[in-house]
């Protein structure tokens, strides 16, 4: 999320239309979702990062309710993300457990 914040701000500021003034509580999240989904730069970032990295499985931007606003897998848009595992829980884990989490399961060559 921290990596994409500047891209989100850029996407929102470059949008030709102004944010909605509709009192509907879903109006702003829907606006942000639409802007993010139309941002070709953000999509290119998502595609290139997940396409060229063996350690990044996916990238996602969610609202406070974990509803997916932008995702490297477009089939996930609008879905609710499960709570993410707290990476800090690995801090006190043994080295082998840390390596398994970081590198993923063993792969055959």
C-alpha cells in the first residue's frame, strides 16, 4: 500500500472530473475505484511488478472494509480480501520459518 500511495494520489489528481458531491456514502469509494481501475499507469505497475517478481504474488488497493478497489488480478475487483497476515509475526520466528514465508514453498527446477 505504501508503494502505491503516490500513484493513487496522482491518479486521483489527474482525473478530469471532480469527486462526486452525492451524499451517498458509497459515492466516494465508487469514484476512487473507478479512477484507480482506469489508471493505465497503476495497472502497468501492477502487471510489471507481479509479472517480473518471483516474491510478489499480487498487489491490491482496498478500502477500509478490505473491499478490493484495484488489484493485479482483475477478477478480484469488488471482492473482499481476507485479513492479511501481519509480517511482524515473523520477527520472533526461527530462521527456517522466516525463509519459508519469504521464499514460499519449495519449487522443482
